[in-house]
């Protein structure tokens, strides 16, 4: 039993797309036994390119059902089937992404008609759906609409089945796609990870954390971990059965979260901002062991960017003014910085210039009382020195709101 699917999206950035058009045909190998076709209100904008391509306008979608209204029907029509699509990875990801927003884990076996066509029709000029079905005489009237594309995919699939007279290739493809192999393990673990900055946790089957890391791109870093040939990662790669993550807004929030959980990841800052003969300079810290840098940087480019900003500020023409501005000594304050998401804020408590706790609160709420702070705060476990550079960078960029510590 198969369910042939096609989905059109609103054209939003990767992993932020929304379904606007869906068609599913349930096929028993002989005939269509059920079908579901529907426009979907994405509750988001549709790019002009997609509007021109699909002829679907925001006005048309205003009265269309939202995804949660058709979710049950999708589950019913696909239940007990293998999901078939031309570039099925996209359609499957869109379904999983949409169901995940509803708190439901959608899983199903899949089969892609593209690699099947390449094996069974090796001399095709192109394997794009439009050109391939045209070369086979399959009608495709309204290309880039879910109904037409799904119908064409179904007719293509029928031809592929008929050409595979021994059923060997389809059986092999099915086994390769769904077998519990290492490649499929990577695909399953990484396919729903966001391409955002955050902390990633690699865990074993029982949930024990094998390794954690703060990364700029969660999805890319997870794939890099599994594809690494480093011998010291062999055991971790084989034992990893789960991946969890936390999205963070900035470096400081990441370090605070790692500290609160008892993880230590010493940051490398090979470059520093120094004062030489009354002038600023960025150089390697190993070349200047006698002087402590005002700021430290992960790269020379980052240092030059900070230097350019400093030189553009009149108040820092005197280096001592910058030194005083960045000093954390004897500061008893409540700091507010950006949070992990757009609707969240992070607060940091400094006592005698050292961060002792932090916490999160919704942007629209108020925390102007000691009791609320005490309920929300998370104690730090790492030495305060781990955060000094991030705190100073926050001051330099003007990313922090500072108030006197609430007693």
C-alpha cells in the first residue's frame, strides 16, 4: 500500500516554510483507493515567487483550512503505507515539521521516485518531474500545484513498477531507505534539527549525555559530528541514539546555560585588544605575555571589528576611559540582555563585579522585585572569570541594560 504525495510551500527560509497546498493519493498497487487534496492556510506570508509559480494568492488561502484542521485526515490516508514522492525528503520534512508544531511525532516509511527513475530509466535527459513525465507521455496540466504533481508522480510510479519486472530494485530501494543503517540513523537524528545557534546534546539510548557543544549551526554541526573520521569520536557516534538542543540568543547565554548544567567548554581567544603607547592594537595574546588584554577575541577579524567600533567612539579616544567603562570591579547590578528567543529576556545578577546567577523571563513580564528574581534565578557553577570577556563585550556593544542591584 502506497500514499503518493506532493506539497507546495510558501517559499519561506529553510525549516521555516509552511504548507500551502497538499495532495495525497492512496494507491494499492492497482488503483487509487482514497485521495485527499486541499489548500492550506499557512498563517504566514507567501513569497511573490511562489505566488507566480503556483498561482496561489494570499486571498485564495484566507478561507482554506489550517494545518491542524487537516492533520487527522493526513494521518488516516497515509496510515499503513509507504510515502512516495518525487524528492520525498522535502515532502516528508514538511509533514514532520508541521506535525511537530502540533506536538505530534509523524513517522512513516518513504520511497523517492528520483533514484528509482535513475536506475530504471537511465537514459532520461532530465529527472525533474516536469521534463521526466513529459518524456514518458504523462500529462501534467498545472505544474507546481499539489494535485497535478501528485497525479503525475503516481503515473510515473506506475511506470517504474511495471519496468521493475523482478521487483528487485523497488525491494532493494525500500530496504536501503528504511533499514536501521548508520546512514539512516544520521538522517533520522538530524532531519528535524534547526539551523540556528545553540547548545547541542548527544545522548545514548538511556538519555545519558555523551557530549555537549555550543555551536553556530545545530543542524550542520550534528551532521559534521556523525561524518567525522576522527577516531576518538567512533565510540560516541555509535552510542548516540538521541539528540537534544537548546536555542540560545548569544555567546553569553550559551556559556551561562552550559555552566548551570555543570558543563565546561573553555573558549579559545587567541587574540586580544591591548594598549601600546596610548594607542589600541589587536595582536596575538601569546606575543604579549606581560600585559592583560582589555578584550579577547576568537579571531583577528573579530578583533579588528571591535577596534573599528572603539575608534569610532569619541568617548574612547582616551584608552583609560575604555578601561573604566569595561571594568567590572565592585559592581552590584542587575543586567538585562537578549534571551534565547525574540520574546524572551535574560537577567544576570552581579555581586562585587562577579556574575553569581542568571535567569529568563518573558519580554512582556516584570521582574522588579527580589522575590520574583529569586524564583527565576539559576545559580552559576563555573568560576565567574569564565564570563568576564562576554560581559565586557556586551558593555562595549551596548547590548545590556544595567540597573542597581535589587536588595
